[in-house]
């Protein structure tokens, strides 16, 4: 049982793959993902508007936030506070995340993952600024090489944080490269979660310089995904809460095959669907049957199959639940039992009302979902 931050640092360095899965590309993606999650959380709480990722030709990775991404107690020094997380000060392995807070990539509390990155970096440098002052501190293998010190410089934001690290060459297989295509896809999807937040990616080795920004968030992402399906309407967007489940949804039907359902629960992608997916299908079925019933007696007797409901649909879903429950250790299939009923309740009400408000589309949506053309 690990009882101190130093014991944890040593354990991570002895068996890094036990914490991040591998010492190759997958493990490197886990390190970057830990920092990106801080940006997502900060964006959700209104503390940042831009997050930038820079990959150096020397194998380093730098991430900048144009605001303060971590919790900062009143009166606390920014550089001292981030130093606590980087060195596992007051670390408690059994600490639970606050309800609704995304779980970290490795630890329950996302900010603890900063210490994981630091332990596997050689070196890591952190720069923090606030109130017109700027500080810097350098670490190696999870240990401080210098004390926090003031430095000259200016920034476009009033406060912020920059972390630059190089994975330890004695631990990671050389030459190491951060997974560029994974980063592109991840930032593209992250830009859908919070409208107006900008994500940037630069790679010195390839010359790549990309910006990801969606002014409307999920509806924009849905429209991009469904472009090839010949959409019959602009994306419908909904947001609400049922029980303990908060849901944001954008969906669109097209004449051609849709892209199905893409979803996240507490920021983690659900690549194998789960209980919320079952709730979405059930909600769609209830909504369409209700609209058929409104057409006259006996019209709601048609059975909508899952395949027919999803064939021409593109939908993106983001869930926030107090605590995620997963099928299996890979955290790809959501198992929260309440999600099915909660999502079904919201989706059935949303879609039924949307169809009632758009009678010119209703017949086409019903036909695309399996109703025989009369």
C-alpha cells in the first residue's frame, strides 16, 4: 500500500506500463490526454478560452492554457499550487473525485495525473502567470531541480499555465513520437464539447499547424459528421437533465446512411455504446410511435427496429453523471443503470416535440426510420 507521494513516484518509475499501459505511443497518448482533460474541465467551468498543444522536433510536448486550469484556493501562489500536484504533496490514493467531475486518465482526481507526467519526464518545466507576475520551476524525474522563481515575460491572457515536458529517455522506447493523428482527432472532438473554445495543435517535425473551433459546439460537430448523408434538416440540439443524468444531444437525419451515434460520458468516449445508447434508441422509438399515434387510430402499431432507427441518423451525445460505471476494465461501454431511463425520458420528449414543430419534416423522418411510404 502506497502511503506517500515519494513512494508513488518511485512506483511509477519502476513500473510505468502498469500506470499508463505502455512505454510506447499508447503510453505517450495517456500523458497528453491527462493534460487535455484539465483543459476540458477548465473550459466547462469558464476558466479558459484556448488550449494549445505544441510538439517539438526534439520529442518534447508543451501545453498552454490561457487561464488557470486547476483549482486555486484564495490567496494561493499559482506556481506553488501546481507544484503540489506535480510532486504528489498531500497525495491520498483513495481520494474520490467530486460528483460529476471527469475521472483522471489514471487517478480518480484528474489533477493528480500531473504528478504522473512529472515522474516520467526528464525534464519538465512549468510556467505560471497571474496578476502581472510570471514564475517558472523546473523538474526532473518527478523531483524539483529548482525553486520557483520570477521570470520576465508577457502573455496575452491575465493568467495561465504552460507545461513543457520530455518523456524520460531511460523509460520510453526511442525514438519516441507523440501520436499526431490521435491528437488531431481528439482535439477535433474536444472542440465540440464547449462552444467557442479554441484548441490548437502544432508539430515542428511535420510543420502541421491546425486550429479547432466550433462556434456552436455539438451541432457543428454533428453537421460535419453527417455531411455525406445528404441531411434533410439542420442539426437539432437539446440539453437537459433527468434524474442524475445531464445530457447534451445534437442529431440529424439524412437521405443517405448516417454516421450513427458518437458519445461521451464524463468526457470519456463510449466507443462500445452502453446503457445511454439503449436509452437513446428507446427514446427515439417512443417519440416516433407518439407521432404515429397522433396521425390517427392504429398508426402506432408499427414496430421500429434498432437498425431502421439508426440507419439514416447521425447523433452526438455528451453525458454528465455523478460517477461513471463501466462494463469491463477498458472503460469503453457505459454501464450506469440509470442512464437508460434518464436518456430515454429526455430524448422521447425532445424528439416528439421537435417533430411536432416541424410537420414538413415529420413524414420524411418517419419514412427514413422505417415507416412504409403510403
